[in-house]
C-alpha cells in the first residue's frame, strides 16, 4: 500500500487527532454513528438529566438526578459527593472535548454513547 494511502487511512481512524488509534475510534469508523433508535434514547437520557432545560449538563443538573452518597470513594472519605459527580460528568467530555469544562453538551453526550454503542452488536 502506498505511504500516502496509509497516512490517509490512519487519519480517517484517528478521530481525536492524537497520533494514535484507540479501540473505540476504530470501532466507530467501522460501525458508524448511532442508529435512529439509539440516538432517540440518548436524547431522552440527556433531557432527563438536564434539570434546568438549558441544553447543557453541569453539576447542578446531575446532583438531583445522580446520587453519589453511596459511592465507595465517598463512603471511604476519599472523595466528596461533588467530586464524584464532577468525575461522572467528565466521562462524557473525554471523547470529544479538548478542554473539559464540567459542562456537557448534547454533542459530547452523544459522542460518548456513540462510542459505547459501537461495541454493542444488537439492540
């Protein structure tokens, strides 16, 4: 295969442009985006977490919807409930955002679930 073709193929799979191809990036390119049914469920989940309805998830949205009080790190005193909730929110920003800010957009939320969805064969 010509070197330019290899570079082009690598660039197509390296979605986040970090110079390496992660397993989820590979799966996403092979499997594609969320189907309509899955996207509808993701949208519904986002809307249910978005307590103030402003279209962005933040700490105040999830604190009333996600209980961190029984998280092992909270019980052990290693983390506060707020730290656990902020960590929960950060999981949705890792796939798309270069600058996590504790505010999750619908696009970041969908991107996270598109990566999860790529590894699930059957609805």
